[in-house]
């Protein structure tokens, strides 16, 4: 959807609701206008139906974080200020009306195309949940190169009349193209030296993957007398990927975790894998979650959210 909308905005095409819906909305608007405060409240309530879905993703993330914190006061103020962040700008725009808006000229078309490029970048970011980091980085490299060429075209279109803006736009296009080339080099560099890839694989940690409680009980039975690091993750979890890249790739962490039995609960397909029962047993709301067990498999500490290498080392130090 993001890709379609981005290409649509770049092409300059537009689409609208069918005439029957437009006429119906005009009739409703004419009936509501001038009806007092109640009508204004009704219009605002209907507008919230459009605005609310935009807040779903950050609200879900905030609720997961607050549920793990268990602090009622923190949750109350956090959600209150989050609501203010969404509501205050709308109130300002509502009170000021058209006084804050400016006339749309030729610059409006360039802004629309710029927003189209942003939507395409968002589409690539969404693919990061299902595709490998190398593929996504290559896509960003192609995107930056194409975006840089477009900026160069914008600089050329400005011509002599706006020489200063054209110069800055041209410089920016060069920087963006260089960034794209750099992303391409970084993405392909591991494949140019197979020895470096094998070295990284040898130093990486090996987690035993489980998806349900039966596998977890079997894993504990197989590692009697050994401390356990229990990692809850999912393919769509960005913080989980960050921990894989940074925390679990730290040489100090790798050396320390060689003394532990490592198990990973994958919640990517939670609906069909039985992971829901595991989450209910431990009270997991969502990944990432790290649970540390001692040699008798008693829980030492459970941590939700991103855990840095230093913090993980301090937690592991509690396990004899």
C-alpha cells in the first residue's frame, strides 16, 4: 500500500471517492454546519475515526512497555501526555482554521512528490520485517540512488531563477547518491569475502529454538545443572533484531554465555505454534524478553525490552 501510494504521488496521478459518496458527504456537511457545539463535537468524533488508526502502532508499543513496568502512575501520565501530543496540534489547527495555511503553488507539487519518496522509504522499512537485512539495505541503496537522481532533476528544473536553491538541491543530491553507494558497499561486503562470513558464524551464539511448553520442559531436562538464558523473540520485532546485532554479537557477552544453555522462543507464528500458552505462563506481553535461570532453574531475573551488552553482563554476574 505504501509503495502504491508513493508511486501514485510521484506520478502526479490522483484518485477520489465516487461521486455518489462525495455528494452524500456534501449533504451531511451542509446539514451539520451551523448546528452549534453538538454538531462540531460530532464532526470531531467522526474525524477521530480517521486519526485513531495512525496511533495504533505507537500505542501498542507504549502499552507493552507500560505493562512490563507495572507502574500505574507512570502509565497514567505517559498515556495522558501521549494523548496531548496527538490532540493539541489538532486543537491548534481547529482554532486557527485557514490562517495557518498558505496558498499552494508550484512548490506544492514538489512537496507531494517528496512525500511520495518518503512513502516508498516507509514501504522498504516495512519489508525489513520479512526480508533479510542485506536485501533491505540493497533496496535502500537503490532508493537513495534514485532519490538523488530525482533531486538532481529538481535542481535542474529550478534553473537560473533560483540559483541558490538549485545549488543546495544539487549538493544534496550528490550526498544522497554517495549514501546510496555506501549502503550498497556495506550490504555486499560480507559476500565479497567468504572467510569473514565463516569467522562471524564461528563466533556467533547458538540458541535452541522452541515454540511451545513441551519443548521447553524437554530443554530443561536436557540441561540439568546448567544455567539458562531464555530469549523471547520474533521476526517482526525490531528491538529483537537490534539485540541480535549488538548485544549477542558483543565478544564479552559471547564469552560469558558459553557457560549457559541458550534457548529462544520464537513468537513469529504465535497463533499456530502454541507460543500463546508459553506467554501466558510467564506473563509475557510481547518481545523482546530475557529470562535468566540459575543452575537449579530458578528464575534470577526477567527483563522486558532492549537489553544492552553491559546490562546483560551485569545480570549474568548474578548467576554463580
